[in-house]
């Protein structure tokens, strides 16, 4: 056999192998980033892995954020921070249709991976959804649907994804990321951030940012890596950038930069404080309704802040919700505030002057301790180890507590009248 024939045979073998390899690449790996939804637990969006097989015509949707309210002891375990979630696989079209129906933005990214890597990712995902592997303890910041997909991308790029982004400083803290998504709901924005402690105010990396699905989408779109053949690839090719399947309508925007809330909270608190002070002013003019309104104001404020304080202490002392730990709000917002609830009602409704004096003293002590706690929490923030972004919480409660503590007019007319009557009875 001549050298020319041998050479032609070799060329034919190489070409046929390349064509076979090209034909055998029947897998497409995608990442679907889903925008915020209506329910509170959907405000931060969702993310999933999609693997399509052109040979079988199947498109499988690997979801790492599944939970079931009907599961055994779900709410009990949730309260104590034992969030047992699972991953599962289902039909892609059905899932995407559901997100479209609920008016959630859907963006799909097609990953540029070698066939061998795609097969590894598919095998990894299939092992994850096995009954013995699918359950895991969910953590809102460290182990959620988004971090699981982030880790799969890191697995597909042989650790290069983490190597790059774990060494880049984030522009935000975890708290600031949370507030970018909650700003449109003042009550839940305040409550969630009131319950979370210092541990989410420390510097983080871009790798940590990717507890948010949208952040994963941003980073994979810009990421380059070296594949198993030593070739540099863009994870999302320029010609195949983000594919927007659906864009939601009428939803609040996710802020690029968190807005400060403490000034709005302060204005709100000052308005409430002015109203409460006016009740005491009415009482000073011997208007009975003023005392009733002032007492009920102290009562319901004590009930509201007392309940939130019980939640705060419970989450700190008895649960696994570690992002609530080391919370300096515990200094000024304590369960002792619940004492203001019955005392305030007694203050409003009693006709006995002696009891009124007791209620007044008890209420002043409760709110004075709150005022002192706020100032202590402000002072210790000067030390780095105690820093917490809780100015919003301090500005909400301080003006109200100051009015209830130092209102100078409330009992003067009532006590003077009582003492005058007692003196007259003794002289009579």
C-alpha cells in the first residue's frame, strides 16, 4: 500500500471521527434565571439547570429549591431554622409555562461546554435527584437554589469560577442585597432587617453575591474559562447571549443600589410621636379622651414592639437561623415591652388615682429602658466588632420611646386634683 493511500486513510479516519463527535454532541446545558414572584419567599427570584437531549427530545428541569408546606412538621422545623428542602427534576416546558403564567421574568443562558463536561454535569445532576441525595438543609445565604447552581458551574469549569469570584470584593453586604429586593414593602423591609443581625453586615465577595439568582446570571454572562482541552472559552458565547423568554409587567424593580431607609423611618416615627404627644396635651387640658388615647397608644406600641422582640429573642436563642445572631436590637427592643400592653390599657381606663400613678411609673420605666438601650446600641456601633446596619430600627423606636418616657404633662392635672381632694377630705 502506497504512502499516499495510507495518508488518505488517516485523513478520512480523522474527519469521520470529528464528524461522529460533532453528531454525538446531543446535549445542551442551560441556566434559567427566574425573576421575583408575588410571595415573600419568591422576592429574590429563582434559578434552575436545564439539560436538553436532541436524541430523545427531552428537556429536563433540575430545580434545587423545592419544599412542601404539607410535609411533616414543616412550620415547626421552619420556625427553628431546620429548613429541609430538596432538588428534583421535571419537564422544562411545564415549569417555564408556570413562571410565565405567574408573570415572572424568564431569562435562559446556553452554556458553551465540551461534550465530556456536559456529560459530567448531567451525571452530577442525575445523582443529585436520587431519593437518597435530593434532600438538603437550606440556608438563605450559603446553601440555596442559587448557590447550588453556582457550584455546578464551578464544577463544570474545574474550580475556575470560584477561583475568580471568591477573590473579588462585593460592592454590597448581604443586608444591602436583601434591601434591594424588599424596598417596595416598608413593613416587611423593616421586619426582615430588624430580625437580622451583625453577621450579614460584614464584607463579602462576589462569590457570596451569588446567593441571588440574578447575580449568577450576570457573572456567567461575562465569564471566560479554560476548557478540558486547554482552549479559552466564553461560558456564554457572544452570539448566544441571554435569551429573554418572558419579561414581567408591573412588578417593582430590583434596585441596582439599595436606598437608605432610616430617614423615611425617622419621618414616620416623628409623625407618630407628634400624634402621641398631642394625646398627652389633650390630657393636660383635662380632656379625658386624651388620657384614653395616650394610654392606648403606649399599650399598642408596647404590644407591637414586644411581639417583634419575642420573635427576635426566640430566633437568637433557640433556633438555627444564624443570620439573626449577634443582633444589637436586643439591647433596646426586649420582651419587657409587652408589659406596656396591660399597663397602657390600665392607664387609659382606670378611675383609681393610685393605680394610675403605678401604671404611669411602670410605663415610664419600660420606655426609659428602651431609650437607654437605643443610645447604648448606638455607642457600641463605634467598635467594629459590634457594627450593625440598624439605624432604621433605632430611628423608628427612639422618638416614640422619648415621648412616652418624658411626656411631662400627662398626670399633672389628675394628680393635682386628687391631692387637692385628699387634702380637703383630711381638713374636713
